[in-house]
């Protein structure tokens, strides 16, 4: 420590003296910092940018986590070879930076030859909580969007068979294109309405969000039993039947009546 400037040996007092001539003070004040006890530490690498989703009418919604519901529509559970009456829906997640906005193309992912689309209603949490009641669940939702839960179906099949986690099947880069968010205050809660997906203009998925096994309030309430929810969390609420493969060059569009539409191209 002897070779360092005198102020370095007493960092905490140095960082509190705003008008000190200590050169370290300047660094501490202008660089992004995180709280570490009573001292401020500099990030040692540049932090990743905050992921966000544009909001209809302006502004952006910062994304914290992406939760997803599996097998929340009976017909989809059946097409995947499962009995919806025997097994309730369940949760998995994607990393926040899997989000793709603005209709940007997504690259065909590596390590798969069976990339599937899944159109889904997305709820965006504005008020956090844990152990949220079904009755108050929608009070926690800031807004809604339409998302696509892209899936490496071949790796998911492998994971199921091998009793391995789903991360490589679900949590890959660019796997969650999403529409702009609509504020909950601007619409009636989307508990029913047509949900559909087209590939190159041809309808592949067509159902109604009222077909969900866990409706929106139950999704929020159930999820909050396992995880404390925080503002910025997104919940992909599951997909109806009709999932299938896309290839490079395909144009994928999806919509939910009263909520919006999402689009992307497989590049
Ligand atoms: Mn899904």
C-alpha cells in the first residue's frame, strides 16, 4: 500500500470528500458504481445495457426477468404428448437479454435443426410482490404485449428424455421477440380474445386466450408463490396448439385481439 497515493489507503473517507484533490475521487464520482458496504466500488468491466421494451405511446419498460409458463393450453399439452388433466402448468425462464424488439430479424440459432415458434400473451409486472392473491393479481400488471417463445424443439425433446434442464432449448439468444407494451390502464384485462400466429401469411396457430388452463390472475398468483416478483418482470403465459418449425427466410407474425402484434423474420 505504501506506493499508492495517501488517499488510497483510506478509500472510504476519500470517496466521501467530494472536493478532495485525490485523483481516485474523480474516478469514483464519474464512473458507474455499485454500493459495497460503506464504500463505492467501480465496475471492473462495462455493465451490459438495460434491456427494455418500447411502450405504445412512448417510453420504455425496463426488463428484469423473463418467466414463462409451460403447457398452459390443453390442446398444446396434448400435441406435445402430455395429459393436461394429469399435470398442471409449470414455470421456466429465459434471460432478459433474449428479448428482441421492433420487428428485428432473429438469426437461426446454432445447434438446432428444429426451431419452433410459440405465440404467447405477455404480462409485464409493474408492482412487485410475493404470495400474491388471485383477486389482486392484475393490480400488479403494468401492461401487456404479444411475444414469441422460440424453442429449439429438438434440444427440448433431448432434455426431457435425458432429464436435463431446458436452458439450451429455451433460453438462447434472440429467443423472445416481443411487441410494444400496452399499458394496462389503456385496455380491459386481456382474459379473452383471439390469439394467432402466421408463417409467411399462412395461419399456424389460432385459439383464444380464454383457453388458458391458468388464466392471467392465476399465472401471476402461482408464479409469486415461487419467486418474489419485481417491477420489470415479464411473464410469457404459454402457447396454444399448432406449434411448428420455421426455416431461414420465414416471416413470422402473431397477434392477440386488443393487445397488439409481433413480427420477425428468421435470418
Ligand atoms: Mn412457451
